[in-house]
């Protein structure tokens, strides 16, 4: 009989609120977190808006924020959400073995000091041609090695382990849009296999920076509805024209059921099933028939020993792009068959990017 895994703590930093309660109320009231970009001057970009986190202060979550002086936004958001989740779980140091408390995140890379980087490029081109020697010398003289280390995608998980004394398995999966969900699924498997009693799992990322906006504009994946930012993200709508960049973090405390019961923890729910597949199709496109997504849904249902008619709601990927929404709809219909028509489906990306 396999071990059961439950959720005992929640935390989030989002464009619509910096707590679970604040986020939930904003979503119920249809408050959008999407607006014009303030992190940098985006006036010259095809897309001038995003879903930015607002009113976030790391000092609200840790007593010594200077420890994270060189940390990027992704790490800071991860800390805020993780501290909330840990506090919400009611865990105390005497209630767990640190070597059986792990971290599994779906966190992206950090962001560079783009202003410094562009200055270095400009200085290296003063002669009219790019001089690699000057560029290298500028980098060695002006760049902070600690800031460079903090850009690595493993750093959020490492910081959280140190902050919460989580000495168990520590991993990060960088699988783009699926990363956080995949991390939660893999963290669940670690507990099921008896390798940990508790796992902090979720994700954190921020790509609202010049390179992020430029890259996705080049892919023609971003909405360019600059006249109506709050109505730009339109998952499954016939007038959708692309997704909206967001940022933030969401964290869960996952716990083995008996361990949670023994300490009298409140239990939000249980992770029943998990599936993971790859289309093996194209690097920028999903399979047009929804092959991988269909198989993944069926795999999760089988793992959960759950019937199609027991699904009450699907929070979809729903990117508001022409291809994804059509193919995702097809996959849901193929996986749930006759139950698809009665199963509510929506995407919170409409509010949070």
C-alpha cells in the first residue's frame, strides 16, 4: 500500500496579491494584475504590458533581508511564498527530522543586470567594431561574482533549504510552463517512495525584463493588445492574440498523511494522481493532436484511480495563444471523452499572466 500525500501549507506571491487570501479574493472579484510595465522602459517594445508583482518587500518575510542582497526577484518571491507556506503548515523544528524534509521546485533562471550588460557592450563597440578583449575586461572589473551565482536556477531551492533547515532531497526542474506542476508531482513521488516525510514544492520565476519580452515578441507569442492590457490575456477566446508575461511564486507544503495526522496538522487536500509526458514533436510547438497532453491526463487519472466523471474542475494551461488553447481543448476532450462537455475549464492566466 503506497503512502498518501496531503497538502498542509500554502503560500504565494502573485500579481494580484501577496498572500493566498488576497489572491483568492482578487480572483473572485475579477481583479486583473496586468498593466503597463514599470520595471523598465518598455515603450519601444511591441508588447508594453505584463503582470508584475506589486508592493513586495522581502523584509516582511525574513528578519535579515540583507542575507539575500544579491538575490534576484525569482529568489525573493520564492522566499516570500515558502515562508508563508511553512508558517501556514504549523510545522515547528521539533516536529520533523531535517534530513526527511526536502525541497523540489520548478524555478527558472534569475535575471542579469541588463543596464550594466548593455553598457559593457557599448564600451566594447566604441571603435566601431565589437572588441571582445574590452568586453571581457569590463566584465571582470564591473560584474559581481555573487550576483552571477544567484542567477543559477538551483539557487532558489538552495536558499529555501538553508532558510527552513530542509536537509532532505533538494532538486529543481526547469521545464518551462510545466515546471511547477511537475515539481509538485515529483515531490509527491519522493514522499510516496519513503524518501521524505515533508516536501516544500512549487515554483518561482520572473521574465519581465528586456530579454524576456524581446525573446517572446520574436516568437510572436505575446499579446500586443497595448490599448487594453487587462483584457489582453483571453484563454480559449476566439479573439485571443497571445499570452501575457507574469511573475511570482506559489508554494505548497506536502506531507505524508500519517506524519500530518500525528502532529494534528490541518489538511487542505490530497495529491491523488500525477502524470508526466513529452510530445517529442517540435521545440516550440505542441503536437497538433494533443498527443502528449491526452496521455498525461489519462496517466494522472489512472494514478489517482479516478474516473472521468469525478473531475469537478480543470485549471488549464490556457495560455491565450492560438495553438495552445485549441490543442489543449482537443486533449481534454480526448482524455475525458463524454465528460469533457460538463467539466468546467478555465485559466487564471487571464488575471495573472
